């Protein structure tokens, strides 16, 4: 089941815009997919800064 998506505004550099569009053109994957992947990577990287229970591995 697809998750509901919300619209938001972000500001990126011209270089980021150009590279994302070129990547999208070559792969036929929408830029929005790459942006969501980047957000997921950032959230995973900084997971320890977010509220929630620690896993057994994180408690060690």
C-alpha cells in the first residue's frame, strides 16, 4: 500500500537541480523519488537524535 505524500517546498542549488534532472532523465526515475531517498538516508544517519526506543544493538 502506498503511503500518503504531502507537498512541501525545498531549496536546492542549481547544480543539485541540474544533476538530479540529468539522473532522472537517464534512469527514468522521478526527481522526487531521489529526494525522498535522500531524506530517508538523513533520517537513518541521525536516528539517534530522534525520539523512540533503542534497539538491543543500540543499547550496547
